[in-house]
C-alpha cells in the first residue's frame, strides 16, 4: 500500500532546516539593528513556533494538558 510517511519525514526535515536558517537570519538582522525589544519578541515567537515544528505531536498534547490544568475536561 502506498504511504506518504517518507514524504512527511523528508518535508519535516526540510522545514526544520529552513526554520533554523530563518531564525539565524532574523536574529542577525535584529542584533545588527540593535532592536532589542523586537529581538526579544522574535526570539519568544520563534521558540513557541519551533516547539511545534520540531515536535508536531505537541499540538495534540498541549491543549489536553491545558484543559486538565484549567479543569475543563
């Protein structure tokens, strides 16, 4: 049976590489411009998005954990 698992693994590897390149470029731009507040926000935002790029299963676990903490389940 045909499976897209190989394509998914290849794309996830490519996304991680491009995400890292974009992170380094963005970080360099903000540091050169000495825009420290923008750099901090960029760092926090990319860290939050990076969690889901590196571990996509986290998208399913995080809402369940937050619902448990807030007693919504």
